[in-house]
C-alpha cells in the first residue's frame, strides 16, 4: 500500500528546503461576536463581526447560534476589504440560510469562498460581516457567531 506525503511534508523534505506558507500552520484563533442587546433591525441590515488580518486562513469550522429572527429572514456571512469596504463576497462564508426560527448553524462553510477543504486565505485585511435579508427581522433578537481562523505566523 502506498503512502503519500502532504504538500507541507513534501516541502519540508525537499532539498533545498521549501518554506511552507504561514497560513499552513500555527495556532487556531476563535473569534466570538455577539449581536447588540438592543437593535431595531431592518431588512438588509449588516452586522460587523470582526476584522481579520491579511494572510489568515478562515477555516470551515465556525458556528452560529441565533434566536428566531422571523418568517422569511435569512442570514449570510461575507467578507469585504477592511480599508476600501469593497465587498469580496457578501455570502462567501455562509450562503443565505434561514434564521426564521431559533437554532444552530453547525458549520459556517456553505459560502463560495469556503468551498475547498483548506478554507479561505484572506488577500488583505478583511471585515467579516453578516447580512439579514429576505424579510424584516424581529427587533432585539440575539445571535452569536464563532469563527475559526489561522493567523499569519512570522518566520
């Protein structure tokens, strides 16, 4: 039976040594973001969740817990350039998902940016944000987001 080396192991075994990208190893950071205690949401409102540093790898293992935002309401999670505010993908982490009833989104991974097993390496500092769409959300409903990523490692 054959055994194959991962790209990272092959790089370390190469002569001369090939340095692995900084987003291929390191400590996993877990970012927690919670909605405001009081918010009069409107359809298409956005929630800024976090800023993630250039070179970080967003992993496919995040979660979201939400209260009942109301009939027809969907939640999408995307990224935009932190400096220019230009949207990279409005639903790149989580494609529009119903949040009409309270529940748990087990994996924030249905967006196009996370359609590969290795996650998404951010090209610049990015803002991660959520959009409530589809209908007018109920005011003051709570949600909590947990996003996992590998930060860039120097050296």
